[in-house]
């Protein structure tokens, strides 16, 4: 999947396409604190990101550092959206666990090679099952966690990548 499509799907999955702050303060899924750090680093004066700002933010902070462009179609999006939600290193560790590579959280040639040789469908299902399991565990210790929304997110991702 190319980045443009991945970004559009991501914004849909995060339910943040309005350009207005969500009830949590996120705009395009970007938390206010994270946006403030990124905007300062880039010299951006806007207090909330535009859609174009969000496009560059996700590409520079997640897509490229995680090496998503080196992953098979579908798996690239699974890793991308989980990296945005759970952190890049943790998403890469989950990928590495699913493809049988030592989980160090660092994307590199060994990870990309193993990912290209894997059964994409099987790995995507395993990967998204890990995401679901994390959500369920978190909800046990955090009663206010939006588990139903998180489960809906995983279902959307499965649809996007053609698993359902």
C-alpha cells in the first residue's frame, strides 16, 4: 500500500477526519502534546494540525521510521496503525514476534526479509490478534478504556487489508 492510501485509511480508523479536536483533544488522531512537540521541532506555528500537517507528521514520525514501505501490502498498514496507537518500537516487536525474528523493536533488513517471505494473511491475523489481546489486557486494568471502540478499530483494519 502506498503512504497516501495508508494515511487516508489511518485517519478513518482513528475516526479523526473532521479537523476538529475529538473529545480527547486529538486532531487527526494526534494528541495535543505530541503535536506541540512535533510543531516546535518543525517550526510550525499552528496550534492544531491541518490535514496536510497530519500527513507529514505520520509519515515522518511513523511510516518511514518503521520502514513500512519495505513491508508487504496489508502488513504495512497493520504495522503502521499499531505503531501509531501503541508506539513504533512495540509494533515492530510484535511484527518480529509474528515472523520469527528476534524482537528488538528495530526495523531492518532481517525483519523486512522475513516479512517478505511470510504468509501475509497468517501473519496479519496473528499480528491483529496480538493487538486485540493487548487491548483486552489493558481494559482489565483500566476500566475506562474504550474496549468496544478498540475492537471496532481492529475490525476496520481487517476490512482494509482484506481479511474480512
